[in-house]
């Protein structure tokens, strides 16, 4: 009972949506789901736009306040996503203390900067006990802040919607026992492609849930928009928590035409989107040129073409 009371009292102190304060959280405050829309404290529809950090276990150098502050200052991000790796070597299952330390650095910086932050359980398979422990810890630390969005399953593979649903029904109550309000994102089968399955059998009994769709524009074209349109028509709220302009393997040429179609489609539906990723891997979806580039203060020459495109999109959309 006490954490819930704390969360409610803290949120009540956050500004009115009519405030002239400059940060995105000061403007919008507590988010919630209304029908298929993400809305703010004044019940106005909100579409958040930002970027995802890459796996914390491979790119820890970007899990620092200076990166988050630069993304807000120079890229105009409204939201960042902390991709907390779960299964690989030295990720959460092997080293939870380091994972939490790096997550806390990002969340603390996002709160200080007045932007939203997605806590992403960046797993491909089910780990219900560890996920419950993780989200209980995070909710106890940050559940009173309206900045936080929980993403409880990144990209399920070889997992049915019924299995994901059962997992979500275990994890969601753990969060809701501490944090009754903040948005929870639920993944869907086949790398977040099978949103039509969610539409036919959504999770019931919980508020402020949204379902994630991930796309890579070089691979995922009209068929996935058709599936998402079907879900939206059936009242399913969608949040695009990961997207990019190239092929689904994260590499290859940027399909600028298809990326523009996707942006127009998301804008039409007022959907939030997060571009992948702040990393220096030798692939076209990684936005930073190489490991010699610092964690912030990037010049145009230190960004790959995809990084330049996303930065320009965010500076234009998030004016």
C-alpha cells in the first residue's frame, strides 16, 4: 500500500499540462492509454519520438548522463530506451548488478532532463522469474516518476501469443502492486510482427497497456502496416518501440522511400516511435561511426547516414 500511496502523491505534484515549462515531461506529465491513444495528463493525444540505446552489455559507454543529455539537447529526443540485455554473455542473467547500475544511470539522467524513458527487458525468450525480480526492483525505485515506461518483453521468438500472454499476466501484477499508473508495453510473437494475433485475443483486466510493433523498413512493408491497421481497428493501442530504415538484420541500404511511408503512417495514427540504435557496430542501423567517437557531442562526421537521418527527423518532428 505504501508504494502506491507514494506514487500517487508524487504524481499529484507534477505540473498541469498547461504549464509553460520546457521539458516534455513537464508539458505532458502522467501518461495513460485512452482507447488506442497514448494521452497526457490533460487527455491530449501524445506521440513520443526518440532513440534506443543498444544492448547495455555490449555498448555500456553510452549508458551515461552525458549521452542522454546530448540526445535531448542536440537531437530533441522526447524519450530514450534503455535496452537492458538479458540473455547474452555478461547481460542481466549473468551480471544483474552491472545491468541495474547502467540502467539507473540512464533513468536518473532522463528524469533529470525531463524526458520519458523506456525500461526495456531486451530478451528474446521467456524468463518470468528473473523478469519479475527485475521489474519489482525498478518499480520500487522509479515507480513514483511519470517518466518511466516499462517494456516487459522485447522481441519474442519461437513463443506463442498464449505463452506471452501468460507471462505478461505474471509480470504485470508485480509492477502494478507498486506502480498503478505508468505505461506497460507488451511484445507480440515473431519479433513483434504478429500484432494481429493480439488483436484477436488481447490481455484483459489491466489498464494502461500498449502493444509493441517493431519494423525495419527494408524488410517490413505494407503487410505489417496492414496487420497494425487491423489491430488498431479492433481497439489495440500500439507503440513502435523499435524501428529502423534498413533490413531486418540491421544492415544493408536504407530504404528511404519505405521509411518515409512508415513515418507518414505513424504520424497519421499518432503513434510513438523509437529508432534503433545508439551504437558503433559495423552495421547500417548503428548510428555512431566507430569506437573512437566520444559518448556525446557528436559532429555530423561522427554519425552514420542512419544517425544523421534520425537526428534530422527528431529535430523536425519534436520542435
